[in-house]
C-alpha cells in the first residue's frame, strides 16, 4: 500500500471514531456529573460535559494503532519509529494529566511538575530540539546540553497554550485542527512520514470533534483534550520539522502555532506586569478582548481561525511548497475580510 494512503486512513479513522464516540462520552459525562459549571469568567451559561478530550484521544490513538497493524509503520526508519512512539507515549501522558485535572481538579504546581516529568521522559526517548536558528542569519546553533530544558519548555508550553485558548466553543479544536492540517502538508512535503501520520490522525480527531464543539457547543474537550492536542502538535513539530537542519524548517512549527504561542506569552507578561501569578486565570486572552469589544462569539472564533490559517499559509510559503505564495495570498484576503467584519461590529453602537 502506498505510504501516503496510510495518512488518509489515519485521518478518516480518527474522524469517524470521534464522531461516533463523542455522544457516548457526553452521555457518560452527564450521568457521572463531570460538567463545567458557569462562573463569572466562563462564557457558557449552562453546565457542559468537559470530557470530550476522551473522544479526541481515543480517535487519534486508535487510528495510529490500526495503521500500525495495517503495516503503516513498516517502511519507516527505526529512528523515526522511535520518535513516533515517543510522541504517542508523551501524548498519552499529557492526556492522563489533563483527564486527572478534569476529574479531580489538580493544583497548577502538581500539573506542571507532572508535565515536566513527561516531557523529560519524551526527550530521553529521542523527541528533542537539537537546533535553533539565528534570526536574520542562515546559521543554526546546536543546543548541546540546553536541548533538554528547551525541549521541555516547548513540549510543556504548547499544551498549556492550547488549554488557555480553550475559552470559546470550537476555538481550541479548530485552531488545533488547522495547525495539524498545515503540519500534515508540510511534513509530507519535507518527506517526514512518521510526523505526518500523527498530524493526520490528530487533524481528523480535532476536526471531527468540531461537529459537537462548534458554537453552540454540545460538549467541551476539557484539559485532557487540550493537553493532548497541544503536546501532540508540539511533538509533531519537533520530530518532523525541528529535527531538520534547514533553517526554514526549524522555524516552521513556531510560525504554524504562532497564535496560541503569542496569546499565552502576552497574557503571562500582562499578569506579571500587574504583579499577579502567571497561573491565575483572568480575561486577558485575545478571545476575551474581542468579546469585550462587542464581537459575537462565532465571529470571534472565525476571526481567530482566519488568523491561524494565515500564519499557517505563511509557513507553507516559507517551506517552498509549490503555489505556497498563492495559498498565502488567499489566506491574507480571507483574514482581511474577517478583520473587516470584526471592525464593522466594533462600529455598531451597543
């Protein structure tokens, strides 16, 4: 079977499993009482099941397991197989941490400690950032012993970044799905089939979940889903792009995931400037600011989708993909239209 066909199989299986399993998870969540209740910081007004990440996790992992038994891993080099399993095991670890928080409300320090431990274990398995590019230069810096703390920072930071933007119906799932599709295209173009397999499975799971999570949402993904998707995206970027010695490839995952990265960075800086803990939840995120400006929830989410697609299209252009510039131009026009719609809404008297 052609290797690229396995990527299609992974995407379809993951999407189908998520579409089938999400209503089941919702029923179980309602019966067990594991719901996210409204408060002054939340946008939703009714209790919502927050275990949807279970469906995303089951869909993604089952797709990869089925592809494995179909022989999809056989043609991969042994080193790539090791990295692939490292990302899968790390994803399981981060999902378990998030699910435990959904069920038992863990403290931020305990969550962070466990996340660092899982990230360090994954680094030991070979999922490592070994190069960093120099801005405005064509050189690369070998990390040496700094590889461990930088990799742990990346693998721990992205799950929290995705979790922090999970504040509106469909926002985190849509942003993650768009990023996963872009990573799938780029890793296939750069001949990184192992990373592309994971990206395909995650893309199918995230986009399938939108059937139930887009506004008005029927279920939330919870910390389990956000941590799993964030870590998996970071892992795909590490084994599929950052491992390359090409300067443009090293930069691509940070560009593709620029929206959640910049949102988290801006919020942390703002909290520290005001003398508050970076772990203290507030309404400083981009989606909160758009809502406060009078932008409807759906338009806010669609605008951030357009922003995510735009930075992803820039990554396609920088990677050298044929017609990448055309994709970037189209995404720029789409973002301009979305921005115009947002501007129109801000001009309407409230």
